[in-house]
């Protein structure tokens, strides 16, 4: 939680700095658009990000970059198919100066494209899609969290150093999970380990029992998993 608070502070401070140089510079107020998951698997994360952002603004006297803040919000539903339309609503209909979001990597990639095409500031406080700081990189896109490659690759190295030889991976079939597992495999196998089985589950299904039974039959030294929100909680309970 402490690290999360720091990341949110970085995101809002970035927004404050950016607003000082953005098109809103001559206005008395600025518009911030939250495009976050307010329903479904990631709802708790979406609410936490909004609350954290607003708390930081409140602690700064209700302003960022010396401007009063007007908020707009869209539930992205963690649905990449709706992402471009939702982001465009905030940019064109609501004319926000800053987009804030999101959690789902597939949604974040669509947001990044809209932000890049319209030169709208985008703050990404969670989603780790590698492409956002790769092919979609732009000077108006800021990420205060991580890329999916970073923790997975490092964990692969550490797992091998700790003596694991045979590992099973498990994740949802979507961008964040696939990128995280691939980076783990790269780090692990480059250090002498072997991923003996890669298991996937359609997003956002949370029926883990059959997969856990299969993992037990394989008897790996370790299991590397990537889930988030309600899915991660259910996995740990199972």
C-alpha cells in the first residue's frame, strides 16, 4: 500500500507538472478524465486509483499546477473492444486535458493510441503493457507503475538463483499475463531453469481447481502466476 501511495503521488505530480505546460495553461481550471475499471474483476483497483489521485489533489489544496480540477469518469469495463470509443469520449466530448488510466493492459494500449493521436496527456498508474513504452511511446504519455517485462524477468532470475529447476506458469490469456509469463520464462531459462508447462485461463474466468490439480500432478519446484484484482484473491484462496 505504501508503494501504491508513492506511485499515485508520482502520477498526480506528473499531471501537475504537465498541466503547467499543456493547452490548459491559460485557463483557470483543468479537466482530468478517469478511464478506469469501476465494475468487474478490477473494480477495487479502479476505485483505489481514483481515490488516491483525488486525495493527493486535496492535500495540494485542491489544485494541480495552480489550477482547479474538474473530473470526468468512464467505466472502461476492462474491455479492449470499447477502449478507443471510451477514450475518445473523454478527449472529444469532455475535452479533458489529462487522461488517467488504466489497469487492463489491452485497454491501456488503446488509450495510448488515442492519446498519441490527439496529443492528449496520459498518465498510466497501473497497466504494464510493454508496447506503451515501446512502439506507442510518445512525449505526452507517462507511466508511474512498471512495464510487464520488469517484474517477470527479475523473478525468473531470482527463481533460478534460489535453486528452482522446473517451473509451471499460470495466467489469464491477455496481454499483461502473456507478457509477464514470457518475461519470466526469458529470465528463468536464460539462468538454467526450464518452464515445463504454461497454463492459461480465458480472462476473466476464475475456475482454478482443475489447473491446480494438474500442477500438483506435474510436481514443479515452483509455480509462477500472474493474476490481478479479484482473480488474484480467488487463486490464493483456492
